[in-house]
C-alpha cells in the first residue's frame, strides 16, 4: 500500500545493529546511558537509533512511543534496584529495628544509591508516576510497591494504615532524593566558599537566613539524613 502506517514501517525496519540484534534490555540500557551522559533533553528515537546503529523506526518494536521509552527508563531504574537488592542479604532484624523496619531502610537506601548513580533520570520518577495509572506502570515498579506493602502488612499494619505508611515512605524517599540532587553550587571551580556558592547573588538584607544556611544545604544530608528522617517517619506509625 502507498500509505503505510508507522507501525508497519517499524515491523520492517532492521533491528540488527553493528553489535548484533537488539533486545528491550539493550535499548533501555542504551537510553539510560545516553540520559546519564547528556540528560533527558538529548533522548529521542532518532538519537537512540544512532547510538545503537539502527534506524529509529526499529526501536518502536521495543517502545511504541517516546512516552513508552520514558516509562522504560523508569523500569530500568527499578530493575537496577532489584538487582542491587538481590545482591544483598535480607536484614535479619533486631529488637531495636525489627525486620520490617530494616527492610524498609534497605529499600530506601538502595533506591537512594540507584538515584545517585543516575541523577539525570530521577525526574522521571515523579513525572511518569503522575502520568501513568497504577495498573499500567512497569512490572518492576509494581513489584517494588508489592515489596514495601508486604513488609508493612507483615509488621501488623491493617490495609488502611499500610497505605498511609506506603504513601509517607514513598513521599519521603523521592522528596529526599530530589532535594539531595538539587544543584547548590554556583561555580565549582571557585576556591572561595562564598563565591563558589554564589552568596554574592543572594541579597543580604532580604535573605539573611538562607545565606547563613547555604553552606550546610550544599553539603547534603547523605544516607545518614535519609535514614534519620525515615526513622522519624516510621516512629509515627510503628506498632505499639
């Protein structure tokens, strides 16, 4: 037919590049590597096809649209979370930190490490979750939801309380990572701390507290801050 659909073209486009035939795993890994290097604005089907040595149309076998490709990047982050968790022993739990609580700390710290390894992809954890209904999220995302809820139900929380803790846990983790990754340094090459932070750009009379606190904000809270905040949150809900 003279007017072929994009899907028809995609089915005929070769997906064999210079390093062999593509797979979904290779496509997502290459997309994540591209975003790690150049940011989300650099990602397009054409650019990714160039990276893999294939026509852009060949990629539609593995991601039906740009949005599907972005969802695939979220999937790749959660697959890395699963790989990292599988490589670590399950926490045994103690009297001070029972297994459910240690398990939540383990998930939070591992996700924190994944995010710091791929900071340019982290915004997708918010934007795509806002755009994609629960049942349509990637399987790896849903498995992590299940993992957290199983820990909470195993701790004795009823469904309503487990839902509340799940929301609070997710909000704290993603919010903490977002704040941790905010750029605070104005000029990394500047040796003088005040100029490195750009304090001369902040009006001293209008923003005195922010100027005074800027150096501490730039240091970040690290995994210790993540754990301390999570403990404070869980103390609010912990079974008595």
